[in-house]
């Protein structure tokens, strides 16, 4: 009854404008609390701000009324509205001599502005004056404001006074001085680094509040350099012992626990100091045992102290008695009905199993209950625990549970995390390659583009390499099962782009190898994939390349495969596509269908995706050709840095990033063109007369500006294909980007590769069964000791041999994960020519099939569409084969020649070959033999080269 009378009196005072505030202010608070919508609340605040603006502009407002107006202004700004017109009035109130008004002014200023505000400079002088005040309440208000408002530049102005206040006779002043010094250290450690010894001194202060405030800066210092504070371990242990024995005043108790927050901070410091230090940890065991024995698990703060003790024991040097005490406390957490305590128990168990994995066996049923709990936060924490407990004996159960949970959630960030964990565990503990492929199929099907692209590389490499042994039958069975599973998965309505790329590659490589499925069936499935994704050029490119491989394999074994109508329509569509990459693939298919069995066997050898390739990075096979071109008078290659008027690519990119006004109008006067330096040739070269009109290639107008800026200058093109143009080398552009004109053609645009984020969730239910939940809750309420058979089997699969199983890494899986195609670099004897600086072209975007070293590709100097003349029919292809019977420069297949469209941008020794094309007589017709040789090398790698306008038929121009 007495409490009811007290509440009634307070309400009566409030209705009459009690607590020193007017009825208007109380009505404002009441109306905001009763607002039914945010719009209504905004209307109330806007009306209040208009009223406050009128009242604050009145010079005759009483000081007591000004205090209330500032409080109403603080209330409005706390609700997200702009009250900047009243900030200056708060600064003025800090100068008031009245203590209540001054404290109100400091409170308003600390809430209104920060250390970067322009009005802070007006407050610094007031803080300096108040720090010298005789009233300790004024000093405390100034220290509180200094911790909030003093920035790095203003610290030297108040630092000496704050240090002097560490010896103030009043305990609240010393405490706030320590807090201000800690804040200064956080903002500018160099300004306070010479004063950190004061924290050691204040640790011995007679007041527990000052000592407790000192623990916060000491914790930051210990985290930065633990070895410098090892001598304080005994002091921290003694303080913790005194606090645990209740030697502090009862005013520091919280829910009958002695100074719990001081205990928690001390335990955090001891955990850092005792990490890996047996001697320091030895001083802590006794006091930690006392806290476990005296711990009160009936209150939340008591459980917080026990949890911090477990964290401390998991960090310091391990002790068997301490681990037993921590395990017993963890068991109490897990058996509790509170989800918060269960969460703490799961987290504590995850810390303890790092030291002793056997602890998990005792709590296996509790972990299963948490895994089936409807609380999503607790379930996620349990999956983190299972991730730490995974080994070769329980990998299948844990990964299956994680995949089921991944299917049921919609959070993309957490789904990506679960997928990465499934992949990591499968790669580390996979019992067989068959299981690994099936698991990866599930992950790709349900997580899709959230999976790292390297996982797709590893999966394709595993399927290609097999078990890493000589058992060809097992490898064939593995590939056959992969093909069957992918044909079954293709019936799903939505599949991610990355998964479709893997499926197309596997079907193209091994779809017809076992003879189960006819070639027409596989081709039809691939056509369906290409037609179902009209906007994904990457998937369509993979599908066309897979069809190309199937046709090649069928022709190589002597089987004739009919051209399906849907495939013919697909090729016709891609031949007119805007993507040059898809056009190239379509023309390659048409060209390959006109070849005989022997030619196809050379272009696309069977099962050569894992062959080792010898790569000659110096392109020494071109040395003889370059030397012949130089002897005939061709111009030698000049590095880009030595060309007149050239701007380096690095400087250009830096300028493009920092100069934001590159596209603005320029008003400087035109500069005279810089004279071009005549290029020097070798002594055996014939100097050609230069004129004002020189042949330059036609520009490709479909290139965009930013792509032109990144394109590399190419060499001179054959003169037979281009007309005469003005020489503009060295002339600076005055409009647009600041660069110099060049006679090189811009490279063709990169074919767009879009990965559709089409990860779909299955409509199936989650991993939690309602019956299982009901049985688990019933067992909790009735305290029944019997456990269902299903939980026993699940616990046995998760924890059955947790203490005895060794972490065995399967050789087959690790061999598949770590193996990669070994690159044998052969360095041939180069021609006696001075070494030239190589120009590094722009790296093309990554591709799934790019399993080798990153190779450069440059743009062709001619129109790419004119190079496909004569490739549409078998008759023209056969005539070309008979017409080009000249021997090639080198019989050894080279990987770099596949990706290089212009030898001038690949190495310095190959550039004269481009210059030689200008003076040499161009042959008529196409050299299909060189193109077939490149395709044969590509088939050995098992990939289709991609890059900036990939062109495998570059040499068809002659």
C-alpha cells in the first residue's frame, strides 16, 4: 500500500508539472509516447521545434526556462530531428556560474556535437577554466565533457591539468581523470604514451572505484604488449582474491555478487597474461578454483562470472583440475532450460574441446538437443561446435546436417558461410571421391554462385584425374557416375551458373565415353541448357564447347553424328551474336564438322585434359622467323617505354583514377605536335622512306572509351588491308583523357560473362522434425533418463569414437586437392639480340577452365569477322588444307600461342614478326594447319582459351 501511495503522489506531481519541469514538457513527452505512427510523431516534433526556435530567439528568456528549453531540444534531437539552431545556446550555458545550469549545458553539448564540430573550440577554454575549479562537481562535469569533446589536436591543451587531477583528494575526480586519460590514449596513443605509468600507480588506489576504472586502460595496454605487464600478474591475482572474498564495501555488490564487473575485467586480463605461460598460469589456479566453488548459478551475473572463468581457463596453460571444473560448469549450462545458458554452454564447450576433445562425449545428447532446438541462434552456434568437432569418422553425418540447414535458411551471408564450411570439411575429411562429388553437387545446387570459384576448379580436376592411381576402371566408374548424376540434375528448374558450367564441361569431356548415352542425347541436353539461358554468355559458351568436343570424339572414332535441328538453329543464332566469343565458338564448330578423322584426332585428342604441357615463355621458336624478317628490312620491336610521345600504362591508370575532371572542357592553348623519332633497325635492315601518309588500321568503333584506355598498342598491320591515313603519333589529345594518339587499333571488347545469382532454395522442410521436438521437450519436462533410439544413433555417429579417432587425411582426396598440372618451362637458346622490356597486357577476367598459368592475350589488329571467310563449308576448308602445305616454324605445340593473337604484345623478340608482315608479301587463302595445331594444343589442356576477343584462327590471314 505504501508503494501505491508513493506512485500516486509522483503521478500527481507529474500532472501538476513536478520534478522541476513545466506541464508543457510533460505533455510533449506524453503525446510522443501516445503517437500511433512515425508520421504523427514527426508532426509533433516539427511543431515543437518551431516553438523552440521562436523561444530561443527571445533574449529575455529566464535562465531556469532556458534549461527546460535545452532539455526539450535534446529530446527532439534524440528522436532524429535537426536542432542545430540551439547548439550555440548549449555552449553559452556551459559558461553559467550556476552548477545545475552548467551541468545541463555540458550534457547538452556532449549530446549535440563531437570533437570535429566547429563549436568545440569555444568549449575548450571553458573546460580548462572548470578543471581548475574548487568545486569538485564542476571538475567532474568538465572531465566528463573532456572525454567526449577533446580531440587529438586539443589534447595538449588540457592534458597537464588532467594529469594533476589524478592526485585530487576526491575519489570521483580521480576516477574521471583516469577515464579521461584512457580516452586520450585511445584517440592519440603517442600523446599519452609517456604517462602510462600513472595507470600502474592508480591500480594501488585506496578507492575501489578508481582501481576498477584503471583496469580498462590496463586491459588495452596488456592486449598490445603482454610481456611488458607480466610483473603485474601477482597483483591482479591478489585483487581478484580480495574481491572474491567480499573484502570490498557492500555498495559494490550487484545481485549479491561482489563487484562482478571488476571480476570479469580481471579475468579477461589474466587470460591474456597467462596464455602460453606456465609460470604465470600457476598463480591463477587457486583463485579460479575458489571462484568456481563460490560461484552462484542462480543469477545471470553469477553465470557471467563462471562463463568468463571458463574462457580464462581455455586461454591459459591447461590444468586438469581446472578443466574438470570448467567441464562441470559447462554441463550445468547445457542442461539448463534457458536458451541463453545453452548458448553459453555450447560456446564454452567449443573452447574446451580445443584442449581436450574427450569432453564432448559427455555432452553429446545435449548437443543433439541444441541442434534440434527451434531457436535459430542456438542452432547456428551448435553448427559452429560441430564444425570444430568434425573428423573422418563423423564427416558424413555433420556435412549432411549442415547441407540440410543450408537449404532451409534464406540468409545469403550465412548460407555462404555454411557452404564454405561444408566444402572445407569435405575436402579435408572426404571418405571417398564418390562421396565428395555427390556432396559438392548438393552444395553447388543449393548454394550456387555463393561458392568460391576455386571449388569448381578442384571438382573438375578431381573428375579429370580420378583417384590418382593406375586403376582406370575406378576412374571410368567415377566419371560415369558423375555424368549420370549431372544428367539427372539437369532436370531441375533453376540451377546456378557456376554449377551449369561444371555440368557442361563434364558432359563434354565424358558424356559419351562409357557408351551408355548416345551423342545425340547429350547434344540435345546441352542445346536445352544453352536455350534456357539466353542472357548468360558464359554458360552458352561452355555448352557450345561441350558439343564441339562430342562431335570431335564421334568423328575420331568413326561414328557419324547427325546435325540436330535445334543445334543447327543454335549455331545460326550464335553466328550472329553480339558476343565475339560465342561467334568464334560457333564458327569453330562449323569448321570442325568439315574435317576428316585424322585432322579431328590432331585437333581434339581423346582424354588429354590432364597432360603436362611444356611452356616456352620466351617463344624461342619464333627466333628464326624474326631474324629472317629483320634481314628483309622489317623494323625491330621497340618497347613502349622507349617510343616517342608514349605514356606508360601505369601512369595513365593512376591519372585516370586521381584526375576526376578528365572529361571536362579544357581551355589551354593547343601544343605543337612532338616530332617523332625515326625507328632504328639492325645493320642488315633496309631503311624505308617515311612519308606523311602511312598505312594504319581502321579503328573499331564498337569499343568504348574506358576499354580503349586500357588497350595495349599493337604492331603495324599488313598494308594490303588498310588505307592511307595521317600520321598522328606523338600528337597530344586536347579533349577527353590526356594521352597521345597512336596508330594501334583498340582491342575488341571482352565478352560479357555474367554469373546469375540464381541460387534456389528447395521447398522441402528443414532438418527439424516436429515430432523430434515434442519428444525432446517431453523428456525435459518429465526428466526421463531414457533416450530415443534415433538420438542414440545420431549421437553415436557424431561422438562414437571421438576420443580415439585420428585425423586421417585420405590420400586420394588430398592428392586430388593438391595435384595440379606441372608446368615444365623450357628455356631455349635465344637469338643474339639485346633484351627488350616486355609489355604486360591487361589480364583477362578469370575463367573456370583456366587451369594453367595466367596467359596474356592481346587484340588482333584486323577486323575479327573478316577472318572467318572460308570456314563455313567443308569444301572451302578442304581446299584450304591443300593450298597451305608449307611447313610450320616449329613442330612443338606451344600453349602461349593459343592465347596470343598478336605476337608483338607477347614478348620483345616476337614483335619484329609483326613488323615483317608489312613488307612481306601476303599469301592468299587461309592456313588451317596452324589453326588445327593450336586447337590440338588447346585440347591437350582440356580447355577453350578465353580472353579479350579470343581468336584461335589468327594465322588464317597468312
